[in-house]
C-alpha cells in the first residue's frame, strides 16, 4: 500500500512545473503585502513553511536584505527548482522538510509564514507543527497564516473539485486560533478578503507571541478626537 506521504510528495513534485509557469501572481503579492503590514523588517529571520518553488520566498528575501529566509517544502523537485530559480539571492536558503523532522536547535525566527499550506496538511498534524513553531520562536515572534476562506473552499470542493490539490480541506478558524493559542501565541488580526473572486476567497491571520504586557500606553487625546470626528462625518452624526 502506498504511503500517504509518498502520494503527497509525488503530487507536489509534478505540481512544481505548473508553479514555474504561473510565476508571481496576485496571491503571492497580496501575501507579501500582508506580511509587511504585520511588521516584517529588513533584519528579520523568516521561516516559510510550504514554499513550493520559492515564489513567495523570493519576495520575502527581497524585503529582509539584512536578514535571511529559510524556506522548506515536502517536495524535493520543488526545492531543486527553487534553488535554481533564486540562486542569486544569498539570504535565501531552501530545504526539503515536511516539518515533522524540523529541528534547528536553539535557532529562533522572527517571522513564520504559512502561504496557503495549512489546508494541505492533515489537521491532526497541526498541533505537532505548532509545537515546533513555538520551539523556534522568541518573545516577539510573529506567525502569519494565509489560507483559502473555508466557505469558498467548500464551494470549490462541491463545484470544481478538479482544480483542487491532493489534500485540500476547509479549516475551522476557531480550531486554528485555539491551536496557536495553546502554543503561546495570541490572535492580533484576522480578515477574510477577496483576491480573485468577489465572494472573498482568502483569509489571513496574524499571531504574536503572548508575552505579558509590561505597561499601558494611552493614545493621544488629539488622535482619539480625530477618529471621533471622522466617524461622525462619515455617518452624518451631528448630535
């Protein structure tokens, strides 16, 4: 009987050629934009999980010129293509890994990026994955997760299953949040938004390490007043 992991590896080895033809698309650019909004800085060390042929990896490495990106994927063929495609980026490294064997000792990462990969990893493996993330995080680490919106993916399953990958499962947002919370992170932001379809086909989450607050900093009264005035004007409130 074929090992389920071997089936997944075989699928993504073949999928690598399709990715190379696609190039950089709106989804890749949107992921970069959201990661930058979440606070990615030029000196940060990034771990990208499920990098494929490195399209997002390449974009991330271009933003962390004083830092580095380590990108991993289950597909040896994808990693080989990535190493060739982006060989000139010296701050970008690729490794074959499904994260089950991932261990960099005491090495810590500032950002963990999951670019539409968790829906392809069986849910019963998520807890172990998040534990590895926690092991390689520090008190200011950020986890960025991008996935297909569950409602939209369910529509795809029912109406266009031929366009899906070997594993493509709608993820429960509550379970995802609970999984990261149980491993030392808190949810800072979540949004369901549209990239290719008006029905809002993607979601992203920003998690931060749940370190205790050390202080309480009041916002300026002028900043709060401007917001109040803006909301009143926007909605025609005159009283």
